[in-house]
């Protein structure tokens, strides 16, 4: 099932770097508080600290669209956050916004 993922990206526990939003195929629609395996197939994301599974913060239904807000990924620095954003954009086709 195709869903939209909304994934905040933090470059420290208290600083948001940006956000990635895009469509991905999931086997089921998780509920808030559940962990969801995000099938990205990119070992580089894992190496940069992207956790899998990820905690689902909220699920929003807008007509036929399902938007899953993830709790976000926290990495060590801005360079790692930027690299994760670039991978989401280039490899997964997500829209990425740097704050």
C-alpha cells in the first residue's frame, strides 16, 4: 500500500535540520505509537544513523491519502543530516526541505 511518509531530520537532539516527505510502499498502515520498518534499501542511511524500525508519531488520512508522521531521525551533526536529506531526495524521490 502506498503511503506518504513525513520524516523530520534533526542534526542534534534539540535542533531540526529539515524534513523529508515522500511516497513509499508499506505492507500495512501502522498506528501512532507503533514501530514501522521503513524499506528504503539504502545501507548508507543506516550507516548515518537512520533507525529502522521507526516510531510512528501520527497517522493522518486525507481522502485516499494516508500520511504517516514519523518521530524523526536524530544524527550527530549537520553534515550527516544533509547527507540523509540528499539520499532521501536522490535515491527515494522524496521532497526535502532544509530549515
